[in-house]
C-alpha cells in the first residue's frame, strides 16, 4: 500500500520544499546551529517550511484537501530566509525571514481561507513562517545571516508525517504548481 492509501487517520500538513542548492545550504546551517546551540540538526531531506499544519485527519478528508488546493491560484515567488532564532520552551532552533515575504504571505492566506471554508482547523495565531534547523537545542540563538538563504518557490505540497522512533518520515501526497511570477 502506498503512503496516503491507509484508511487510518493521518498527520497532514502543507509545505514548501527548498531546491537542491538551498537544501544543501540549509543542511550545513542546521549542522552549524546544532553544534553551537546543542541539539540535533534537521536532516537535509526533512528540511521544509510548513504552510499549514492540519494534525491528525481522517484519510477520507484527503480528497477534500486536494480539491481545495486545486483552487489555490497563487504566483511563484522568491523566498529569502535570514533570521536565526529559537523557541526556548521547545528547544527548536529555526530560520525565518527578517522582512515580510509577500509571495509567501499571499499563498498562506489563500490556503488558510480555503481550509477554513472547508471546515479544516487553522492556527489562529499570526503566521510566523520558519523552518526547523535543530531540535533539543540547549541554548537560545538569535542572529541574522550576512546573506539570506533563498530559493524560487514554484510549488507547494500536501505531506503526511509518520512519527517513529527515529523521528518523522514524510511522504508527499500531492504537489501543486504556482503560476509563473
């Protein structure tokens, strides 16, 4: 049975994945941050930026998620991340943006409205886009990169996450292309 074919509830989220060059830079930064702050770096193949976390959802709702994502009509955009920070309570070291990312905000808003309109849970807190660099960090970090890590975002994905003893395993269920910027 392929991932996503299970009738069991699945842990789902929409995400952006960096291109190969950005992924290599992010993985190197994750190792550096984990070495500096302690903790465990995020493996290169797991580095992503979450657009919307849906939590456990019945498998029967996946077609509705596909349909609502089909209706998202956003433009491709350049994403530039340059601010390192830490959530001290959870020990998560992250990379975000020091300036507003209008293309990302537009995509997130469209997706959020589509999710709300179809009865899916949405986080009521303001969207704080970031990607996880390291987990279990022991010291707080805060600094800005001299040069942002950037990539051209041309698609977004629906992902299922299986939690295991070695962390999460991600499987892409579907991908949607964005209109040329």
